[in-house]
DNA sequence: GTCTATATAAGGATAGAC
DNA sequence: GTCTATCCTTATATAGAC
C-alpha cells in the first residue's frame, strides 16, 4: 500500500488519508479499522527491524572462547533501529513506536510482545555470553537502560539538541552509535556485582 | 485541588471529573480549558521536582579539588524523579511526563523548557565538573542517555518486568538507583575521548 | 474497488438556572 | 461557585451508488 509510508496515532484518519491522497473509506475497506491499520503499518516495519537484528546477531564475530564482543552485540541491537529512521517515513515510524512503547494499554503491547520478545531474548542471551561473570538479573537491568536510551533516541524529542544548542544531534546515526555503544557497554560492565543501595539522603 | 491526583492526556475530562467526583463544568470554570488544567497539574509537581534537584545539587559533597563525585551528581538528578513515583498520584504524573516528553507538539514543550532548562543546565555543569577531562559535547551525549533511561524508567512500560519474568522491577526505587547510577557513571566515563564511528556493516 | 454521503458516538466547552 | 442541559466540532465507521 502506498500510504503505508505513514505512522501516526495522535493523528486522525482524515489526516492520514488526505496526506496519502487516498479516500477515507478505502482504509476501512482494506483494513477494517484504524487500529488494524496501525497494527499493520507498525507491524510490517517492525518485522523488518527484527529480521535485520537477527541477521546481525547471527553474524557476530566470536573470540577464541566463542564469546561475542559486548560492543558488537549492542550495535547489533541499536543499528537497525537507528538506520530505519533514515528511510522514508522511518522517522515517523520510530517516533510512533517510541510512543506506543510507553502506553500501558494492552492493545499494542500484546502486538509488540509477539513481535519483539523472541529477538529480545536472543539479544539478552548474547549480552550474557559477552558478560559471562554477570548475574542474569544484572543483564536485565542493563537491557532496561539500553531500551530506554534506544526509545528516547528514536523519539527524537529535540531536548538535547536544544540543551546543547545543536552541538549534539541524535539523528546522526553514526555519531549516535559512536557514543551510545561505548556508553552502554561500559555501563553494563559496571553491573558486574551488585552494589549496595545508595544511602537515602535527607 | 483534589483531582490534581490525576495525570492523564489520552483520557477525557469526563473521565477525570468522574473519578475525582467533581463536576465537569467546574474544571472549565477554574482552569479555562483542558490544556490549562494539564499544564497546571503537570507544572505544579514538576516545580517541586526541580526544587528538590537543586537542593540535592547544592548539597553535593566536594573533593579536595572542589569536584563533586560523578555518582552523586547522577543520583541528585535521578532520585527526585524516582521518589516522586512513590507519592500518591506520582506514578501517573511520571508516566504522563514521560509521554509528554515524546510529543513533538510545542505546547507542552515550551512549558517543559521553561521549567527544566535552568536546572538541567546546572546538572550538566556539575557533570562537567565531575568529568574535567571530557569535552563538553560528550557531556551532552551522556546526558541524553541519562534522560532516556530516566524517561523510560518513569514511563514504566512493564517491558523489562515481562522479559525478566519479574526478576527486575524498576518501580523499586533503591534497587533501580543501585543499578542506574553506576551504569550511567561508567557510561559517562567511556565518553572521555571521541571514538571512531563504528564501521557500517553490510 | 472506489467514491459520496451519512450514521453514530464522544469530547470540549458554555449558557443559564440555582 | 456549582450544577444540568446542551451546543458544536471532530472522528470512526458504514451504507449504498457507481
């Protein structure tokens, strides 16, 4: 479909169809409802993303112990997300996904779980391989941080461009990877052993 | 106001007023519009958050060179956010803010800039003090990552609870700080010098 | 299959009684 | 100041002609 270019939620079907120059009724004819359209357009792209991640994962270089390099695993996770934002319509798709990822309502949640769970578990396994001395729980904590950074970057709120007066631009894929990958890798390494909880301050 | 307990956007004023047991018309009488209500309820709490951050910032311990410890700065930024989620209605407020932070529309953006810009710049200055050898731009990149982790934690998407089968719970404030603070601190330390951009893979 | 016209519902805001 | 009743707009979805 031509108008699969779009990815909006807070936007009406009238906006979508006007921009895509298709008739309002044809959407319901083909998809049945707005939510179904959303699921279709989000899902189709998300599947491509997952495939690319799995491809990069399976191509990971291994050291003599058969372990992947931590940085490579993180890049395999992040690069497909960030590169998708460069494709036509991709930036909107990413922003939409970042927003839907926050929703508590189960509608798109179930869809995301179905699409992403399997590959996310593979990523987590690869992270655990790269960090053989880390407790599994700490891998999850690190992955939580990685998800947060990924989502915020995809959302492109413009906040850091504003604060840095343009010195820092998260829409530049290579510049972003060059910072986030080492940041996250080093962050993971800090989780090797549980730290004592910081003392509450009064 | 009693119904300042809530923090919703995708929710109607009828829902809000029904839950708060106040009359629908009284909201417009007191606030003028739904957006004004949103701005008021979000803003009042956000100001408290900023005040608490500034309080912690000004109380930072300093080493003999007058530099704060990196971990302390990060905690001064994060702790007020996370602790607010334990107050009544605070979790909803946090989730709402996480959502609004993603919106591109300038309406709440301008408000957030007005509320948060000054204290964020102070945090960034403190980070730069704690990391005297880092280029300023790299401090911004690290702050971007910190913002992302904070937002995602506040949003409480439930994703990591699901993936970890409950082993990891970001609503536990102390457990979360015990992971995020060292993760972010070590992440910042990885940004000391610019890395070469990772080679694109095909 | 694609269009116009419309049914139906929901939400924000307000008028006006009390 | 607070309530009820209502206006007006907008949105999804569909019926039915072509």
